[in-house]
C-alpha cells in the first residue's frame, strides 16, 4: 500500500514481519519501552488483547502475529487517527481495532471480563503541584495527566477475565505502590523483570505480569534486562528483541 505522509510525519521500519509505522515528529513517538513490553507477555493464539493508551499503535503492530484479536484505545484524537492509518497500512484491519476514547470510562466502553490479556505502557510520573504549566511535549506525555497508576490497574481489572493476564512496564521506583495497587484489584504479580540502563547500574524500569484471582506466592523474578554495554552499544538481549542479531 502506498503511503501519503502528512506534514511532520515519517515512516519507520518496525523490523517485524515487514511492518512499517507512521509517526509524527510533533507528537509523542514511541520509545524502547513499548518495544520491550510488547515482547514480555507469554502469548496464546486464542487471546483477545486490549492495549491501554496505544499511541500510534506500535504494540498491536508488534504482537499481531501472536494473538487472535487486539483492541487498542487512545485518548489523543490525532494519535488515534495515526494508529488507524498504521493498521490499514499493514493490512491488519481484520485483527486490530483502534478506538478513540478515555479508558478511565472503561465501564461505558467495554464489557466486563471480556479480554484475556491487557498490555499497558502508561504515563509513569505522578504530577506534582505546579508541574502542569511547566511540562510540555514528551515530558508532559510521561506524566500522569490523563491516567494514574490507579486508573490503569482499575481499567485492566474491569476488562480482564478471571485468570486473565495484565502486563505493564513502569518505573522501578514505584514497585511497592504497584504491588499494593494490584493487590487491591485482585491482581497477583507472577513475573517480574527489572531493566537496567547498563551493567552495574540501578534498575530504572520494571516489567510485571499479574494474574486476576491467582494465589499469592510463586513470583518468578527473571534475569535483569540490560539495555546498553559500557560503550553504549546495545546488549545482545536488546539486539535480539529488535531483530538486530547478525
């Protein structure tokens, strides 16, 4: 399919099944975080998946071969439209549905317990008093202006079936808060992986898998995922995720 790019747009190669993605340099472009969380879940072919806050639709494009059906929701109307164009560009309209909407209104948008898996790469940073007028662009997108941790977990729990799976990437520094929020919503963490920027550095991000209604205990803590070697090149684990291994 031919691509007609608009002002400020570029076409990127996802290095996955020949797929491309349109992104607007004036909007929030996807980061490595989205790629990492897209490779974290243990998928099953029958899964119906919900992507909370899809942006330009990168996660659905990356996981489309692994599952039966994906619904992606995005609050920003321009990004939702770009996500729809990306689905059409990659001939995935029969598998991926993009909704423009606010997942905090999950009860009005979705049926309860209608998904097998929810994926989220949400805003990470709580908004402090006085911050709202200081932050712009990417920095604003990373703060909890439109959805808090509580909002994300609440929406995930509402749509997930019993024993459904919730996967999320978030700040390592908020792990205690994340565990508490999951418990209050009947979600039990079952897999945890920390992400380090370099070997020997403190973890800055975590990826979690939690199961609705699971028994406590039996948490699997995976080996750390390190992003960069000391010379700033990607580690072999990151190259494998990106399909860059020679």
